[in-house]
C-alpha cells in the first residue's frame, strides 16, 4: 500500500500543488463558514474523519489508501510547522 499511497500523493501534488497550500486554501474557506480558526492540519484531520466514517459504513480499499495519504499530509504539515518554529 505504501507505493500506492506515494503514487497517489505525487499525482495529487502535480494536480493541486503542495498539500500545505491546498489545505491552507480549504482552511481559509472553512474558517469563514465555521466562524472559527481552522488550520491546514485541521483540514487533513477532518478528511481522515470523513474517510473513517465512510469505511465504517462500508469497506472500500480507497478509504484506507486515502487515510494513509491524509495521515502523511498531516505529518508533513506538522514537520513544516516545527521547522519554521526553529
């Protein structure tokens, strides 16, 4: 599954840009809608919840692959944030 996740992440990055930028755009929109500060990491974590909810309803391999992908994106966001705090 790791190679499949890596391939999907690379494809998504080419299509939508770096996840930090994409998730930041979504976070800005969700912040307005929810009238509360939403971060890029929150977006990734919420997408993990969406995939978990779908998987609980009905197993689909895509849900599990996407869970791995969103987890990798969130980890990358945390690493970037930690690097900027130095």
